[in-house]
């Protein structure tokens, strides 16, 4: 009898909550469950381990930086056993591209087949893109309805290959007031500017390591497809900014921050210059 009263109390409480949540009407039933496209069923028994020590070993990780191929060869020559080498690769990772050349190099250095298989399994994935953060200041005494387009090209000079081209309509971004910080610049008493600051992110595909160039251009022309100097107008070539980037084949991070300051001509309202620019990358 005591259990029946408790169930009735819970049912009446839920009914009251549903009634009140609908402002005088019963709350609608939740929508039917739909599985996400491509969702996977996972059998937890796959992770069943009878040996507690083995389970603890599998959960063990290291905060040390990943090993390099040179370090693995040095450890092997020093007499570190196969089991220890594989465990270090598992817990720390390997900062190398596990391509055929790397695997052959390990084999020629005397590595066992199990060690080579571990290198293939625990090597970090190769870099395929640069995470690019934009920090942009636009100084102008006027409105920003004639702000230019921003183009950023990642170019591989040795291959004569365009890795990627990013572009943005700055006038559209500056029109989103929720995304723009604005302050007044009174440093020039004759020309009081307003500085509008933008911060946004992009991802620039780049699959070929080596010495890259990151080209930056602001232009009133929409639809540019590359930033080769021969395809640009003379005034655009003068405004083109180029940064040299040493892009590694593999790294724990692949992030760059591009800082730009645009200034509007006090007379020609559609003319913007790029007096300051800076690029900093972190590969780690």
C-alpha cells in the first residue's frame, strides 16, 4: 500500500509539471527518436579485459612530447627492448609521417616487424590544413559599406601549386554588429576615426609540406581565383603582402594567427590600405 501511494504521488507530480509547462495546456509529446546519419553501434564487450594490470596499462598515457624517428633509432641502438619501444610509441605517439620511406628506414636500422607495425599505428596523422585565425582592425571615419574583399592564398612555390584560396566580403562581416567591436580613435584631431575589430576563423587546406607562401590581398574586385602577380592589376600588386611559412609534414598543432590593420583613405572612400600585417604560426 505504501508503494502504491508513492507511485500515485509521482504520477500526479509529473502530470502537474506537464500541465504547468504548457501555460494551462498539456505539454506536447517529445518528437520521435531519430538516429544520426552514419551512427555506429558499439559493443562494449570489445573492451573487456580480465587482467586489471593490462587494463591500467591500456589507459596509461604520457604528457611528454611525441618521439621522432631519430629518437626511436637512438633508443633502439642504446639497447631499449622491443616491448618498451612499442609502449613508448603507444603512450607518447610518434612525430613522423609513417610513409614507405620511414618504414623502410626503420627496417634497415634493425627494427622488428612488430616495432614497424607500431610506428604505422601510433604515428601522428600528416598535416592536411592550417587552422587560421583572423584578427582584423578597420580604421575609417566613414561607414564601412565600401569595405573591400579579403583574399588569402596558400601557395607552394616549388610545385607552382595553389594549396587553397580563402576569401571574405568584409563589408558583410562588418555589417554584423554583434560580431564587431568598435572604439573611437582620437589620435588625429582633424580626422577622427572609428576602429572596428573583427575576429573569425577559417581552415586553409594544405597537403604538401615545405616552404609555402601565404599571400594576402584586399581588393574591391570580387571573384579573384588566384593571387599570382601576373593576374593582378598594378595597384593590387603594390598592396599584395606575402609571408613565408615553413610548413611541417606532421605536427601536434597547425594553427596560424593573421593580424591585419586596414585604413581607409580620407578622400577616396573605396580605397583601403594595409599598413600593418603580421602572421604567427604554431606547429609544436
